[in-house]
């Protein structure tokens, strides 16, 4: 549904007074209705639009760190993840936040 259709559903629920009946009529769950309703109350019609969803990846390595690790790997291709971690730590101050396994995952994911 687009913003105007969601708005019509919310209006129907507000004016009709029976949210369960409105949800049944429009074929949506009450949870979804209240999600739309709360978004509308907080942000107006703009809150009913599509939101960009980005997955939360707390362990994602930033591009600069990734490049530094890759440069190390190119210089020392025989080193495994643990040695890469130890060798790159002096070049990348924040690398202590990552484990050798995180570095291994970077390469196994095809980066």
C-alpha cells in the first residue's frame, strides 16, 4: 500500500471507532494498523512512506581498515588470519576491536 492508502485505512479506523473491524475490512493485522497509526501520529503522512532499510551490521569493517588488511595480505600472502591480525594491528589502531576470525570472514565472504 502507498501512503495515501495507508492514510485512508488510518482515517477509517479513527472515524469508525472499531480498529479490529477496520483491519478485517482492509485485510491487515492490528499490529500493522497501529504501526502505521503511530508513524502517522509522529511524522504525519511522511511517516507512512517507504523507509530505507539497512541491515544492522555492528561488526562490519570499514573500507579503510579493509584496504589496510588487504595491503598486508598482498605483502604476506602466506600468513593466516591470526598472523594478519597481529601484523595489521600496528597499522590500524582500531583493529583490536576485531578478531582473527573476523578477518577470516572478510576473505571467505568474497570481499
